[in-house]
C-alpha cells in the first residue's frame, strides 16, 4: 500500500480515513461544546449560593477553549486539507494554545485548593466574596500568560503547529524539543500540576473522614454560625467530580508522556486525549451534581418538576438555591402537639445530608 507524503496528500481528495478522522473530531466538539456551555451557565447561575461553582465555571471556560483548539479546529483543518493560517502565524498561534493549556492546568490546582478550603474552613469559604473568587480564577489566566511570554521567546523553545496530513500537531524540530529543555520543562510543569492537586485532595479526604467520625458534633459550629448545612454539604460533595477529573488528567498525561505510537493516527490520538480531558468534565458534573442535573433536565424540558429538593437549610435563612420541602397533610393539632412536631422537624432538617 502506497503511503502518501505530505505534498501528495494535499493533492488527493478526501479518503475514508480522512473523513473518519476529521468528522469524528468535528462531531466530538459539536456535541460537547454546547453541552459544556449549558453546564457552565447553570454553574454561573448558582455561583452566588455555591462558592465552588465559581471556580468550576472559570475552569469550564478554559476547557471549552481546549475543545475548540484540539477537536473543532483540527477536525476542520483535516476536512479542508489546509492549515488555513500562514506559516509565519504558527508561533503566535502556539502562544495562544499554550496559554489556554496552562490556564486549564492552573485551574486543576485552584479547584483542588477550593475543595480543601470548603472542608477545612467551611464558613470562611461559604462567605467568600465573588470578587475574591473570580480574582483567584483570573490569576490562573494571568499567570499562564506570564508563563507563555517568558518561555516562547527563549532560544530553546520549539513551535508546534497543526499538520492536517498527520491528523494533529507536529514540532518544527523534535530533536531540539527533546534535547534542549522544552520537553523537561513541560514534564516538570505537568508533574507539579498533578502533585499539588493530589496533596490538597488527600488532605481534604482525611478531613472528611475525621468529620464523618465526629458525627453531629462536627456540624454544631456551622449551625451556630448560621451557615446553611445543606450548602456546606454541596461544597463538600463537589470534591467527587473534581477528583475523578484529576484522575482523568493524570491518566491522559501518562499516555501522552509515554507515547501513543507513530504515524498520523498517533498524533490524532493525542488530539483526542486533549479533547477528552475537557469533555469528561461536564459529564462528571452532570452525574455527581443533582443541582446541575435537574437544571439541565429542566432546560431541555425533560423534568416535570419546577423545583428541586436539594437539601436542608435553617428556617430563618433564605437562598436562591432551592431547598427541600416536606409535604405534610394539614391536620388539626393542639398547641403542645404543634410545638413538639415543629421541634422534631427542625432537628431532622438540621441533620439531613443533602444529595448533590
């Protein structure tokens, strides 16, 4: 079987392999970008009440950029059989690609810290101003930009560019990339972005186990300070999709670092791994977050209920986040019976765990 070189590939019409590679990446982006946009909107809408959603919303913006960069755009290039941009623009495009990637990586660290803070300092974290939360998120994008500007003009830096005939990205000088420090730089950076989240998640899990062993005694400070217990549990349980996402990120980095083989399908697989790393996030959030799941069903008119019973809150507090209502048939009670039933109801509500 004759293997086409780059020049011949551009002169030939699209074959079956080209259509599979290009359409798969394109359809992948067309499916997950709108889904992620809706999930992102839901998190933003509820971010006033749930502080953790602010960090996840910011991370979703970076993830959607990555879906465009590694799924939508490569799919279009393969189907068009053209790089589209001029050769002199490759370096500037690489700067943007690295900025988006570094921003996403820094969000892994910040989200892990936010899950730790939500468990270690629940009252402080719940009352964190939106300006403070989004300032921390903005720092991820700013630091990423500084990192890009400080590395891209170094003599050892090698530009990667989209090569449609190879179904992915190639380097202008791969030997230089391996031997002059850029490969080591990326390896060290990604290693840190794996170690730091693992540290925060491990500490957070230890704290959760201690709190669980402490039982109701661990909840008393939160209740006395007027903190909605349901909201605290929402924040705590957001750790589940975040941990799963970090595991997916680590697995992806291991595959990319150890290699996916040679040839155009190997570079295509790298594009798919980068894309899947971002696409898995909305799925995890939908699976593990009842708030997101129910709002998503409501948006697509798949849920008959207009209100979701998310969790318990003290009766003297109000929030835009829906709280559960206990349907009770109206009965005729004496004042003493009414007071006794109300007291039992409040005690039950204050200790009920919310299902995220």
